[in-house]
C-alpha cells in the first residue's frame, strides 16, 4: 500500500505504516476460537501443490464481487469485509464432502467451526484472488442445513463423463456466472478426473475455458459495422475498450501510472495479444483473461466479432489489489456504457489518445500501428 506517510513505499499493511495501522485498528477485529455463521465459498492455497491446504471462507457476506458493486461499496469497505474474513485451513481430504456442499450451494450455508487456536491476522494482497484477513487451522467443522443447488449446476456436476472445459462452457451458457463456476472448479466438482484445485488457478482456468467456448462464435460471426470506444473506471482502474470492424483480434495494454501500486517513479507498461489463438501464458497474468472474457461476452450478445484493443490504466487510487475480478467487472461496466462511435479503428486512435492524455501508453501496442496502416477494399 502506498501513502504520503510511507513515502510511496509498498508496505501491504505492515505495522510500520501509520496510515494502515490506524485503518486496521478501526476494523476492531476480535477473532475467537469458534465461528458460527455463514460460509459463502471455499478457498484453496497453491503453496506446496499437490499437498495443498484450504477450507471454507467464513464471513457473513456473499463473496460475490458483482454484489459488492451493486451495493455501492468503496474500496475501503471491501478491504474491511475481506480483512474480517476467516480462511479455514485443513487438509481438503478431511473435510472434502463439507467443502463440496458449501461450493455447490447457491446460498451461503450456515456452519459451526472450531479452530485449534484463535485465527491469526495475516492479510496479504494479490493481483489474482481477493484478499483474506484471517487464517485459522480447523479442528472441527459442521455444516448446518442442505445446499441449494440450481438445476444446471446439479446436471453438470453429476455428469462425470463431461470434460471440465465443456462443463464451464455449459454452465456459462445456462447463465451461471464465472464466480460460481470457479467455486465449483476449486472444489473438484467439474470434469472427468476430479480433484480440488487452488483458487488462483481455478479463476484463470475458468475465464480461459469459458472464453474458448465463446471463441467458436467469434471466429465465424460477422464483423462489427462501426468502431466503438467504451470507457469506465472502477476503484482507480480505468478501462477503455476499442471494438472495430475486422476479424477476431485482441490486444491489451496495461499501464500502471507513476506512484501507483506497481508503477514506481515511472510508468510501467505491459502488452499482450492474440489472433485466432493464444500461445503461452500471458505476462499480464489473470487480468488478461478476465478482460478478454468480458469482451467476448459482449460480442457474443451482439452476435458480432471484431478487432479489439483494451487499455487498462491504473492510478494511485487503487491502493489495495482486490483481484482480477476488478478488471473483469470494470470491462463489463465499460461495455455497458454508451460508446463513442468512430468511422474505423485508425480513426478511433486519436479519440482514444485524447482520452488518455497522449500516445505514450499506445506506443507499446503492436496492434495500433498495424491497424493504422491497414487498408480496406473501399479505400481504393
């Protein structure tokens, strides 16, 4: 985290930071050796895979980012909720059935949990998963009540001949959002060879699997008729989406401004893109797959394809990384906003540069110079 008193250093809530000390003191966390409340989700760490540890997330909340946005929560309020969230830890095999019941349920299940000792405060921020403040080793856990399972989820999770990728595609097609699918993926409820998967891996795997299901339509759909520029800002993450006529192409430019979380004294710019297929893992990590999925969902609803440039500019207002869901929801929000229509991709670049205050972040793009020089039959 950065602040004036820390002189711009990244401290992630260490006691040495006076601002963060005051912030967490206001939360008045009073963990106990027993918990009685709701468990909206499950969480598995990735350290030491395949011998991982994990368990239920324990908090009286939905654990759904779209719900946080709909409630109008600020970044500080979300950090406060997550700081008070307990991540129960145990060997998954010991509580596998209980964890799968929690993951299956469309509504948070009531649980009673006893810990070996009082959960410790261990808040860490990460670019992929939402932060969790407290960690406790589970001694005993009991799930109260029965899970409420939607029919599409019941149908897919009971089919052990269905591959995990196809399962993600079918669930998304039936209106099940990626947050719910990632929970099922983590709990080992999808696919032929079922095993529990670390949460951070499940998030990106689901984004990629659902996109692959949508890509088939993107490669055959008619192109957009005009270029459209959409924009939105969420928690200091400014997203600009340029969708233009042409075959499916996708590029993302991510720029961390000076004095932002990872920007340092100078801008940090990273770019990645693809044509018909993606080769290798993106250097933009989970943010790339989250933004790409949001764009594919939008084009799928339009029944169109196109050449797409997404620019993410992160300011110092984003002082606590909340996970890739911020990129996904910011991109979804941008694509819901009325666009600025432009005659072509090349004609939209000056408009985009004007919104960004110049071309400095676009200079790293490989797609921009290519599309500027590309000519259509109608130009002759």
